[in-house]
């Protein structure tokens, strides 16, 4: 049974197309990162998934059920943390947690107490006086205190300080270790790299990459910076070398290149041949992938079909 | 507006007298800075509200002109004389005015005597909503924080709000006076019309300034609107009681800003000095608001928030319990406030009976209208009061349904709840059940309060059984407001505000429908048209009408649930 299976999802608001053929799957025990810049349609997709919005096209299955028609039964099995948590201003944080937990079933007071301690949340304060981070903690405690099979987390760490982000990371890892599935929407790349097995990247409502982190890293380039004494003028012309720059320094010439991972084995010998003095290679990160898709150079890539290995 | 900053800047150097050390330059700067940015904020308010303001101005001036025209076409001299006689009765005084010019009752005198209360009421509601929307609601939403982080003084939002309100009221006053003048032809005194409208606007401004003070004390916009409306209700009661003591007003009347508009004696013997009272009161309230604002933090009220419970009580389980938790305070305060108001009205019935007997002895024409029996007066007074009671409960029903549901949805709390195993129908039905039950309780408390007040002063007719009947027959009409706003919310939440339009239409039909001989189709819009006359002998079709209205309410509620089940949930709209 697949917790989340979205294929070709289209969602329009009037003439604006928010989602345009989105594919997104989360398997059992999978932690999937859901990346995209602001306004890419991440929250819209999640709201369709929760049955709050209606899909205009494509299929959306949640635990093999229809999220619009079978919302109540399906929601027993998931926990949700919105990106911007709104609470009842006259309720204390503890009351809001209890209410939300009871909606879901029989709450576990020990778990609540433990999570309150871990997140250092004062449950006596009225929600009206909570900061954004503290409201976020209320939703996180209510979600992690539940026994859900699937956690749908929409930018859950916005407003959390680095210490609390670490606590959040632990909580997700604990639940993942228990075999729960997680959909983590985010634009914080390090968070996704730390936690997720697989990633879907969307842009303007369309998936542009999807796959395991290892597969995606494959698509990225390693940044190589080398100082050579000899002649390396042929290197920038090699296949798989991008954005080469060279400048004269005391020891010789400094070359900066972006190299496709597949071309590394061909490029490195040429550098050693040219009497390399120093060499740094920055490993590919999700950030590079992200910037490649959303950075300035993207305009030219537009229209090129996504090459996600996992799709 | 920008002049406000200007005056402060000019005034400050005048204080620099060598004889005593009044203000250091730093203090002067601080003073000017309290109002910095007022002009820009005022322009922003006008921009945001331009449509709303245009509609208010158009509706008010058209309605007042229509009122004047209708009075002069429907009523001939003898009908007006009879109406003047009615205006001497208790219900005429409470729902009308202090009774200036009753001896020579012309259409425009009637506008001044009977219309002023309602003009001030409409403008005051407008003023209160305007003030709270641009002060406390802005703080609540967090927008005020963003604004105040700019080069904007502490009092600038409040002063900009009041200044735009004053300008809007001035425009409405002038437009309405001109519209009345144009509709009446040459024999109208434009000066009197201006006097009436300016004084009404000035009274409304006092209630706006009072709302500004309330907005400093209460930390939620809903609470601020409620308390400000209660202030208006109190002023209404004080004016009524004062004028009941003596025709043309007693000392007590003068404690109500409503009286300051009526005591201008427009179209009878115009005097201008009551305007000074309104202006002085507005200035004093603005000063008070400023003093309070200087002593509190942004976003907080005067009462510091107390810590709550670390956990929810066992009964806070499920949407019904949550809806009750969210609405119980509002129900409690409304029951207390309106209960006291109607209890007071009920306790006046005794005095009204005596007064009516004297009136009939003096004016035999009234006897023909109401019968010699003083109970006839009491019954007609109760009938007028019941319309107000039911409309208050109807307003509560609208707030408890659409305002409450919309608040949950647009804030995003509904999203959080519906992501849990809660069905849309279940949630909406819970909201509606609590709202309808609350409206029913409020109606019962109010009707019971009148009965208790009357019983206290020994008025035993009508008896408790008749009050119970009146409650039962009015309940479906009150709930119909909840049903209509639920229907709008279920299908087209953006249009949910239209339920207020229904309430206003019902008020107009109830007050003036019979007088202006509206066609049956228009009268039928009002659910109260289908309610048997209160405290009158029962008629054959009464039960059928009550049942019919109940069925309509039920059908509307079912339709509302169906609509809500199929529409999307939109947070942040």
C-alpha cells in the first residue's frame, strides 16, 4: 500500500495554473523531500492531498483511497503540520495540543510530556502570545505525539531556532526508524539532505527532478579549483566541463571549473599532466542542483525535459 | 490627516517660553513623532476603504432622501397629526425621539423626530466597525506591527482612523442634507437639514471615539466591536429613559450622545450648541485613548494575559466542544448585556401603563387608535420591543455562524482540524448547532428578562405563558438569519456579508414597512412577516406559519451543509 501516489495532478485557480502535471510518490517507510521555491505549488499539492482542495486533473491516492471522498478515514492514519500554524488565540498551547490529539484518537500523555520537554515549549501560555516558532512547536508536538503512519510536514521548521531544528531532525529520524513514511516539504536544502532518502523538486507546479539523493547527486557537477604550473588551456574545452575560468596567480594559473561527475575521470589526469600545485574539489550538493534549476542559467534550460533518473 | 501632524508641529514652538521650562527639544520631537506618518496612513485607509465608503455614503443619502419623500407623499396633514399623537406614547418615544414639533408635525419634523435615532445608529455602527477595523483588528492580524516598524508614531494609526472617519461622516452629512433638500423642493430649510445631519454625524463620531478607547482596553477585535455596540446600546437606553421621564428630554437624556443630535431641534427651532458637546466628548475620548495607548504594548490590551492550563479539560473533545469553547464568552456577555437592557425595559411597563392612561384622557384620538385599555399600549410597546429583541438575537446568530466559521477558515485553523479525522459536515454541523443553540438561549434570556422586569413591577398581563408563545413563534425567524448566513457561507463564503444586508432590510421593513405600504412581496422578505403578532390573540393560521418558517430554516441549513461538503477550503482569504 502506497501512502502517497500522485500522478499528473493539475490544479487551477481561475486562469492561474498552480499545479501542472505533478507526480509525487511516497512509499512505505520512505522519507521524501519535496523541494521548490516559494510559490512553486508545494502547499497547494499538500492541500489537495489532504482533501481540502479538489484536483482538476490527474490521480491522487492517499493509502490507495480518494483523499476528497474518504478524508475522515484516511486522516486517521496521517499527521499534518502546516507551514504557518494558526491556533485558537484564547487557548493555551497545551490545550490546543490536547484538542488536536483527541481529534485523532486516544492521545498518549507521556509522549506529549516528553515532546514538550524536548521542544522546550511552555504549554501554559495562551496561543495569542506565542511566537511563530512556538506555534510551530505546538503543531509539531501534536503531530509527533500521534501514532500516524504518514507525516505530512509543510515547511515545518520555519521559525525554529537551530537547536529546535536539531530536535525536529531527531524526531523525524525516530519516526522514520519506526518505519513511518514522511513527506517533508521544504526549501531548506541541508534539512532535506540530512533527512530524506528521496527528493522531488518542483518548479511552477511541474516536477523537474525526482529520485534518490544519490541519483540526483549524479546529475550535479563537482566544482574543481586547481592551480597548475603547466599548460592546461585544453581543459576548458573538454566534454563535461562548464563555466571554466582561469586567472594568473603567483604559482601559475588558477583554473575554476564545474565538471560533470561523469567527466571527472577524464578531466583530472589532464590537470595532473599540467603540473597541478593545489587542487580542491567541492562535492555536489543539493544546493547546486537547486541553483541549477532555479538560478539565472535556467532560462536556457527551459523546455528541456526533466532527466530525473528516478522517474 | 496630514493637517493633524501640521498642527502639532506648529503648536510646539509656541510652548517655548523662557519663563518656565515646558518642553525640551527632545520632548517636542517626541510629541511630533507620536503622530508621524498620520497623513500617509489616512491615505492608505481611504484607498483600502474607498468602495466601502462610497457605498455607505450612497445608501445613507438615498435612504434619508427616500424617507423624507415617502413621509410627505404617504402622509397627509391629518395622518401626520395622528402620527404625532403616536409619537407621544412610550413606544413612539423609545423608537422615535424626544418629540419636538409634535404640535405642527410636518414630514421634515417627522424625519428629525423619528429618523435621527436610526441615522445615528446606522452611522455609529459604521463608525465602530471602521475604528475597530483600522486599529485593534490591524494589531490582531500583525499588520500594525509592520506599519509601526516604519516611521510611524504611536498615535498615528488611531488619529488617521478617526480623521478619515470624520471626513467620511462629513461627506455623508453634506450629501444627505443636499439629497433631502433636492427631494423636497424649495420650502425646505437647507440649514436645518445640515444641522440635523452634522449633529447625527458628530454623535456617530463620539461612538467612533468611544470604540477607539475600547480598542485600547480589549485585546480582540470581536470583543472591541461587541463592547462598543454595548456602549451604544447603553446610550440608546439612557436617551429613551430620559425622554420617557419628560417629553423633549429630561436631565438624564443629556447623558446620551444620541440626545445631542436630537436636541439640535432641527426643522423646529434649530440651535447649534449641542454640537459643542459632541466635539468636546470626541476630543476627551481621543485624549483618553491616547493616554491608554501610551501605557500598553502593541497587540496587548490593558489587562495582561494570564497563563492558561497546561492541558485541556476532558470535555474539550471534538468540534462541538470546541465551538462551544469559542462562543461561550460571546454568548455570556450578550446574554448579560441584552438581558439587563430588556429587564430594564420590562420594568418600565408599569409606568408606561399609567402614562398611557393619562395620554388617552388628554388626547381622545389616541383612544381610537389603541383602545381605552392601557394594556393596549403595553401590548403595542411590547410588539415594538420584540422586533428589537429578535433582531439583536438575529445579529448574534449571524455573528455566531458566518463570522465564526469564516474566522476559523481564513485563519487556517480549519485546515488543521480537517487534516484530522473530522468530516466537513461534522465540523460545520457542530458550528451551526452551537450557533443556533446560542441564538435560542439568547432569545429565551431576553424574552425572559422582559417578563421578569414586568413581573418585578407588578405587571402580570401578559402572563408567562404568552411570553413563552412569543419566544416559540419568534425562534424560527431568529434562526432564519443563521440559516441564511450558513447557506451563503456554505456555497459562496465571499458573499457571506450579505446576511447583514438581510438584517438591515428586515429592520427597515419592520420599522417602516406598514407605514410606507410596501408591497406584499417586499414585506415577505422579512421572516417576521410570517411571525404571528406578539401578545395578540392567536389566529387560525399561526401554527401553520410557524411550522412553515421552521421547515424553511431546516431546508436552508441542509442546503448549507450540502454546499460546504462540496466546496474547497481556502485559508488566508
